[in-house]
C-alpha cells in the first residue's frame, strides 16, 4: 500500500507541475504580464503624502518678486504642449510626442554679445569629496556644448571645492569664457531671504549627495533661474523649446503612486513662487532622511498637490522619455547604454540601431539620457551611445 501510495503521489506531483508549467506558458504566450512590487510604510503615507497643507502665500501679489512675471510664467500662452495626458507606455508614443516639440532648426546668434550673467543659466553640481572629475564626467560637458546654443546659454559647474586646477575643466573655461563657469556653492548664502535662511537643515547631506544635491538645485534655481541638469546625463538636443515652461520630469512610465516626479532635469525661473512654496514645505515639514528623495521626488509631489488645492496652475511634468528613456518597459525603453549592441543590430520591436535608423531618430526627438550614477561603467566601443552620441559630440566640438 505504501509503495502504491508513493507512486500515485509522484504521479500527482508530476501532473501538477506539468499542468502548471503549461498554464504559465499559455498565459505568457497570449497575455502580457506586468508585475511590480513596492512597499511603503502606511504611517509614512498618512503623515507625509496624504495631507495637503495650505500654501504659504508665495503666489500672492505682495510676495511675488518683481523678477517673476506671474501673468507670463503661470498664465501666459505657450507655443508648445509638453504633457500628454496619457502614460505613454505603448510603442514609441513617448518618443514621437517628444518629436512634436520642435525648434526653428537654426542656432540663434544674437546681434550683440550677451554677457555670461545675462544668459540662460544651466546648473549642474559635482561633489569633489566623492570622486575626481575626469574624462567620464566630461561627457556631460561635451553633450552640453555640442547641443546647446553657446551664444545665449551658460553652463555653471558648481562644486563644494575648488575645481579650477582641473586640466579638463580649465580647457573649457578657456574655450568658452562666456558660456562656461566654475563656482563653489555657498549654501547659507544662497538661502538668504528664503524660509530656510539660518536653518540647521542647510547642513544636511549624505554619502550619495542626494539630500544636499536636491537642496542645492532648488537654491540655485531660486537665486539665478534657469535649468538644472544632473551630472550623470547626456543631452541629445537643444532644450530651448522647453524653456517657456517651468517643469520637473516624470520618474518613469509607470507613474509611481507616491514618487511620480524626478528632478534630474528641471527648469524654474528666478524667484519662482513654486520654489518659494517648496522652501516652506522643507522648512516646516519632517527633516529629510539620508539617501532619500524626501527633498526630491516626494517634495515635488507635495508641492504639486498643494498648488492644485490652492487653485494655482501647477508646473509641468515632462514625460519620462524626454530625459530618461530607460525608465519604462523592456519593449519600449532605450537599450542599456553599458551593454554591447544586439548582435543583429536591433532595438525594440525589431527596429534598427544604425545611424539614421529608428533608434537614432528617437534620440533626436528626446532631449537627454539619464545614466543614474553608473560612473564605474564604460560605454562599449562602437555601441549605440558611442556611435550615435559621443562621436557626434566630438565631431561637433572639433569643427
């Protein structure tokens, strides 16, 4: 009886495993499977996310800076629409939408020389105590000067230490004296006149430069206006058509429930009331955790909800692929920048990766590529990043 029972048991197990396997294969063949797990503390959600406190009054006529024109910036007509109203998960919809936002196709050279301080300011930041600035970091600079208008723009590389002796950077300062500058960030000075002035919160930082990086980008945009670009980015086209808007970016195509926004590429005008309201949230809310996005994605989400509750039109949210085409599904995200090209030279949906092909066109539609701090990884020789971006930067800068 025992032997027969064991045989029956084994047959049952084998049949169960076989049927389960066939069922799974059937489901995968006929259905797309989407699984994503995220765990959030219920206490954190109820304390930090769900409440919407009143605005601080930064949009009030008596509080708005003379340097900020509410009628133009918030309520004025715009030439382009940068939001889709959809998640843009299907095919190349996101890349095609980016392609609808066009410039006039020519580099505008002003009739008179524009001093550096009067140009559109682009800000980025490098922590000298975390890593040296070398050729890998230089790619971001190359991408800027190969794609942006050097007659009307200026890139400022901010740091927490002196970078003037760096040979790579000294070369750019010499070549682009009005379009490039090195500056040391002074957080307490930048916070003067804001709700964070004199606060102990200004001392916050972490080993990943997340908390202090999120603070610095807001302080710089408040003081100078312009565009923030994370150092771990490569620009692919002129950002000018976007600059009539104030914006952050979508974190990914899935719209994370409690962290939907990213500040790797963001644009706000000088003394923007949006940033003033952000400072109020920072000054009165819970202190940020180390290595967190509390002053990044979470802060932008709180800010967006508060301005909507306050009947103020919110800042724009650029779709994910505009600056981070890797942040979506396997079937429509950009190829891994650090992996050699597919042996057949194919991207998603069998589309080509050749020069002038579908991938090349998609890169020409979007505005940048966010690399997510993968500084220790190299771009494969003759891979798509090398062929379609880096070599073109070098060609443009050598002309």
